[in-house]
């Protein structure tokens, strides 16, 4: 790989496989090899990438990326057979990976008019694997098992809905998922009574072999199911595990392959959110799950702000009276002396089809429903504070410096650049910043953050307006300064009694 520069603070590397080919060339190359045995090599690479996400892993000099592995895996599934006993040798595998690099990189549209779409598609195919799994798991677990039950007017029993979606209780699914994520081989069999009894002994749970079978069913697909799936969304998001329907060892049943360790994890975090949202989709009408989740996520943001920003005044949204009725403020105010951060909280940015099959129309439609609404809310609240006409806003009259922050649950990569570019003519003030919840949690965990949190938000707006917070934080704040973690007790609470299974 060759470093060629930066874009919005992100290091850009290129790789030239020094090969040109067609999809047919790749299919012909790999068709002589065993399907299941070839996929086992993909599983091995996937495990390496999951365990070492910050390393630039290579095979015989060829860079390994999940996107490349998934492309090769799907091609193997479509073109190889299990009655062929030839193993995919290193020379052929190296060539196949190079072909995949060429084919994947050349499928992106290089038309300048499609630049935004291409940027989004590349981002979600690559950056999604850089998220902090520990944060995602702990946050989702806390939201569903604790915060949800504190919601006023709650008419969704979320743990029952999760069990209905997965087929087993949420905590059972977590145990099985992390057991798979610790799997060193990339393949496994259904647990027998002995394995289940061992897990029950160590956890105090009452798992059964049927529970394990149902969890696998939630995550896996057969070769036929995988090849027939709509390709608008990457295949292995839905089916990160393959049921080979092959029994290479007598009396052990079918062997399963873990094509993507990351997507197994995501089935219980981001994937679970999208599945539950779909369950409550009434065809354009209100979605009760999303309404409830929005309130719960807003409350979560309030909790971490109060936890980390000692000495600040954190104020929840309220209504104030205007000529045309009552007006909502922003979701949260974070006040320190004469400085104020206006905060809007959004659970979504763009929806799943716009991430992987983006179009100008779908992206704009999604963002108008989510981020643009937040931008307008920030503008309205700030303008009304500065007008000094509304008695409910008197508490903020002494403010001398403002910052505007939009916090999103579902990451939108390059968001500060994209929003201000796509809606350049529609947004009056571009003085807001967008941060995803992972980056906010990381920023807040730094030592003495209460002293400089406002300055970080304000300085970024002034000097790095279009970069993501991920790059900005790493370039400006000492990584070793983290000393306080809201999520750590949640993580410890769940895994405390499961030390032999718990991830390190």
C-alpha cells in the first residue's frame, strides 16, 4: 500500500494489485477448488481482522479488508462445489485476492457528479469495521435492559420484543455471540448437551441446545439463501454465518462457518436496532419503536453528559411560548459559566439502503428527515435566546459564546463535510458540528474533560469544521489521558460472573 495524502483528516492509501481481470476470470480461477475449504481461509482472515482492527494485515503482500474478503467469499459460494476436494493454495489465493481488489475498486462510480454517493458507499464498506465494539455492546445493553424501563408512557416490552426477534432471551444471545467471537478457528458445530452444561455451570444460566440452535438460525443462511438474497445490502450483514449443510465429522452434525466476526457482533447491536425498527414499521405511519428509542437515546446522552461534565449545568429540553403557540427547545443545553452548547440528539442519519446503494435522492430525503431538522432546531433556539424576548429562556441571557452540536447514534462518516456540501444553499449557518455517539463517549472519557469540552467543540468549528471528530480527537488530544468511563461498570456488571467466556 502507498500513502498518497489525506482527505478530511483521514489518511488515504492506495494499493495497485498490478492485475486486470473480469468477474468471469475470478470465477474461473477459483471454481476448481473446494467451496467449504476455501471459505475456511476467509474465516481465518476475518478472525484476524476482528482481533486486530488497527493493524494493516496482509497475505503475501496483499492487503486484507473485510470488503475484499466478503467479495471473494460470495464469489466462492457462487462458483465452487464441495465435491471438489482441491484446497485453495497460497498462490491461487494471492491471485484471487488481487483480482478482488481490482474488481471491488473498479465497481465504484468515478463520475464527479456521483462523488458524494461514492464517498458514502466506500465509507460504509470500510469504516464500519473501525467502530468500538466494547462501546456498542455496553451502550446497547444498557439502553435495552435499564434505560428503556425508565421511559414514561412505555408500551413496548423491549426484552420480549428482542426475544421474539432473535428467538431466545437477549442475555442468552449475548453469551452465544461472544463465545463465537472468541472462536479461533472460524468454524463450529451446534453445541451438544455437554457444552451447554459447561456454560450453564460457569454462568448460572439455564441454556439449552435448542437455544443455541435458534441463535445460530438468527445469524446464518445456507448457500442457497445467500446466493438468492437481494444484493442492495451486503449479503453477510444478514448472514454472517453459513450453514454448509456438510457433516465432515461423524455424529457432530453440520459445520458452520463464521464469514464475518464483526457482523456477528453487529447482529446484537446496530443490526438489532434495524430489525426492531422494521418490526414496528407500519408503512409510513408512526413507528413506536423508533419513537421510544429516540427518547431513550436522548436520556442516555443526558446521563453521560451529567456523568462527565462536573460543575456544568445540564438542562433537558422544554417548551416556551411564542406567538404561534409553544416551541420546543433543543434536546439538551450544556452550560458552563457564560458558555453554552446547544445539543440535538438523533438516532438516525441515513437509512440502511442509502448506505450501501446510495443515490442523490435517497440521501437527501433521509437527511432532511434527520440531520437537517436538527440543524434548524439549533438555529431556532439560538436565535430565540439572543432575541431576549422569551421569559423561559432568561436563564441563558448571559451567554457570550455558543456552540452547536448534533449527536447521532448511527454513524454518518464524513458527516460535517457531507451535510454542509449537499445542503450548501439551504443551510443559513454552518457553525454546527456533528459527532457520533462512539466519538462522544471517547472524548468525554478524557481526563479533566469538564475543563475543556466547550473549547474542543468550539475550536473544531473554527479550525476543522468539515472533519470527523474521530480524526480531530486523535490529532489534538492525548490518547493516554482517558481516566473515566461511564460504560465500564455496565460491561463489568454483565461479564462479572462469566470470566471464562468474557472477552478481555
